[in-house]
């Protein structure tokens, strides 16, 4: 677990040009703290302590401004820059090396107990205040522009922008 915490910190140090030292990131970055809190809540969730996991995740939300459901699956080296207002739903799946900014929502589009939140494959980048809804897949190394609303799959390596989100050319 300690290795994962270091890995998360180093990933944020690498991605944020404002980060002067990894110690600063470990102490002062709420997006990193939210990921760490989720790692604990997710373990509790998977161990069957669902109420305790939800309670802990709400404490993390109060402290960081980032809400990640303990049932969500978060990969390695995931970074949330600034963090405030990020919401990640219960059935969301986030791959490795994903980077997102403040105000991102990975939300559901149904009240049924099914897979209802987005899947982000490895290397995805999500801009500030982007909203991704439903059981959709954002392909490897794709990017979603700030403020975009995405309700359909995005192919690997594609950049989408706008409301509704549309692919842009190279």
C-alpha cells in the first residue's frame, strides 16, 4: 500500500508543472488525498464493510471536495488536479495513468442496479467540468475537452469537445 501512495504522489509530481516537490504534493494536494482515501474505502467496500466504506468516503469528500463512491474501481497513478467538485459513481471504472481536472463527473444515466457509469481506459485525460454519463467507454489515450458532455463511446486516441461532445480532427 505504501508503494501505491508513493506512486500516486510521483504521478502527480510528474503531471503538474506547479508541483515543486513530491513532499508538497503528498501534504497539500487534495486530489491525491482523495485517491488515497478511495483506496482505503474501496478495500472496506470489497471486504463487505459497505456502510463504513460509505461513511469514510463521505469524510474524504468533506475534507477534499472530491466524491468517489467506494464501489468505483480506480487504477494506478490516477491523478485529480485541483479536485474540487469531482464526482465518480459506483460502477465507474478508471484505468491506469488517467488524469482529470476539477469538476469532472463520471455519472450514471439510470436508477437501475446495473453498470451505469463510464469506463475510462488507460491514459485518458478529462478536462475541467467535463460530464461523462452512462455505461460508456472512453478509449485508451483519448481526451475529453473542458466542459464537454459525453454520452457515447469515444475511440482510443480520439479527442472530443463540446456539448454534445464531438470528435475533432488532427
